[in-house]
C-alpha cells in the first residue's frame, strides 16, 4: 500500500484543489475547531488543511503514509507531519487530540474500522472526529453500476471502500464513537460525518 501511494505522490503534480471544494471542506473543518485545539490531520496529503488550522490558532499535526506527501506538506507548511505505517498504530499517546480531521482518506483504507478505532484511541474523552468521504447517492450509484462499473470499481484503483450515509454512521459506531451525524455536502459530492468519542 505504501509503495502505491509513494508512486502516486511522486508523480502527482503540484496543483490546487478545486476552489469550491477546498473552501467547502475548509469551512467544515474551521466550523468544528476552536483556538488552542490540538488537531490531527489524518492523511494530510500536501498539507493544505494544516495551514488553515494554524491560521485558526489551532495546534495541528499531520500524518501520512507516503514520505513524498509528508515531505511536500512539511515544505509547504513548516508544520510537523509524521510518517505512519499503513494500518498501523498512530505514534501518539492516548487522549492527545481534541479533534481529528480525516478528509477523503477513509475510502483508501483497507482496514477502515481499525483506523477509526486507532483514531478514537488518540482522541480525548469527548473529543470529536470529522471526516469526509466521496458520495454517489442512489441515482449516481445506479448510473455507475449500469455504465461504468468495471472502471469505477477497478481493483487497481485508489478507492477500496465506498460508503453510504448508513454505512458511514455504522462504522463510526462500531469504532466506539457516538452521536454520529452524517450528511451530504459539497453539492452532494461528499458525505461529512461528525461524531464524538465515548
């Protein structure tokens, strides 16, 4: 898995996300953060959200599985980004974070439940997780199934999981979170989920 993402990030050109998408995700994150919050950006990529968190007077740290992405994020932000093993433990103490942000990452993770349980471990009591995943909705999913099934569910592609509102809420509950709220956002392109550590 690491080799796949090292190759991806080594070949990924420097590019800005779509402005409306970036602003939408940034607004979701900043609405949930308070000054002084210790925030883990789980799957930080090139680090764009780290800068937004720092500007909001939070105390951010990022983690990545690809050294190429971690280096890019460190160079762009000057903020700590740690390299982690895929499906491994996070290199943090129990209860270290107020908030975990995980945007467009969970769909890439074979052991999504394990990752969420590990995220729960490093959250403070009553800490919150906020995540986004791609969302197709019923009509788009039906269209994909009828017209582009093989291409969309390519076993060599990046996405190994696909979520519905119900399945995302269920996996959060199984990981030990409560009060999970899941809703479509960004013109129904993504699902946003917010939950609290029990």
